[in-house]
């Protein structure tokens, strides 16, 4: 998920309608970790991601056909292709990791994309992170240490955890690219292109990975349709809601994504140890702290 709106945040006690919408889609987003993990029992990761993005791209293209017919600019093609590459990497690596780690653990590790953003900005854009961002990075790293390994307090990352950390870095890169192209392109056209590019690249990755097309499964069909509709709806909801929701407040809402992922995982029978749960809490705290800004008078 990305936060790209620059709208000032008004003082209020209750949630506005756009914020309620963001909370709802955060719940659905947290549930997708468990859904994807269940689908991996009948298909490989790259085929699943390819179908997921193909369904979302097709649905968005049908809804946005007028915008697409108006013409796609060269900059929009460039933005869509670049974002599509990191989008494919983020979700494919996350899905590969879900083959060997619990969905709740994957949800917490994926949340590292928020504190990863200032690090990538430092390395790529030479933008020095704020002090609170550094604190958030430290908290998130300590949380990752506790969450890694079966007993916590381990620096021996398993393969699934390494893939998921890599996916968080890719998602952070996606956020930076979205922010870079924001305001100069059509969000609808770029979204359709990036989903299409991510789908094609995911299918192409099946060849070097040696992944075969799985036999027909109704579980796979239901999963792809559900994830495709959810992905399209979430993208539209984010674009609509973040016109009036400030970046900081939106990030606070999105911090609930790994929490919901952990809740759904526990309902499905997953059990994380006390240290692992503490690590997940530290990661969420790192997400919140990294986006905290002192309120101006």
C-alpha cells in the first residue's frame, strides 16, 4: 500500500467516511495473506500472482476503458512499466515466502516496507531520513529479530523470511516510484499498465523457476476471482480516500494490516510464540513511529 496524498489533516474526534473505507480495505488486505497461503496448496507462487494481477488488470481496464481510450502518454507507459516490475517482485517474493512461513508472520514482516522507504530514499535519492524515521527503523529491525526463527531472538533467517524481507524492500521501492510519478500521470491508466506488466512478468518467471501450470482447481478459480476483485477495489478505494486523508493518518490506518493478518492467521490455527508476538508489536510500533510528525500549531 502506498501513501501519496499531501492533504492537511483536520482535527476531529470521529473517523470520516474515507477513513472508514481505508479501515475496511485494511481488514480485507490482512485476510489476503491467509487466502494466498491456502491457494498455494494447489498452485505455484508465480502462476498465482500472474493470475491475480491479470484478473485485477482486466477488471480495472473494463471500468476505466474511457480513460484508457483517451490515450496513454509515454510517461504513463514508463511509470506503469517501472512500477509493474517492483510490484511483481514485491508480491511474487511475498508469495514465495508464504510457502514456508505462517501467514501471520508474513504479514508482520511485510509491514517493514514503511520503515524501508526512508532507507531507500537515502540510498537512491540521497534524502536524509528524519530522526523519528531512524527510530522506527531500529524498532522494526528489533522486531524482525524477535519474529525470525522458531524461538525468537534469532539472527538465522529461514528462506521464507528472507524472501519476505526482500518483498518488503520491493514494496518500498514501489511506494517511492508511485510518489515520483504522482501528479504527472493518470492514476487509472498507470494502475492498469502496472498490473498488466506485473502479470506478464509473473507468468514469465515461471520458466526459470521451473514452475508448471497446475491442473484445474475450483479453489484456485475462487481465489483468483476474489483476489482480483479485492485488488481492484482496494486500488480504487485508496485513490478515492487519499484525496482527503492525510499521509500520516492513512499510514496509521495501514499499520493495522499486519495486525489483521495475525488475527486471521490465529483464527486459522496459527500460533506465534510470545517473543514472536512481541516482535510483531515492535514492527507495528516502528511503522507508526516512522510516520510520526510533531503537530504544528
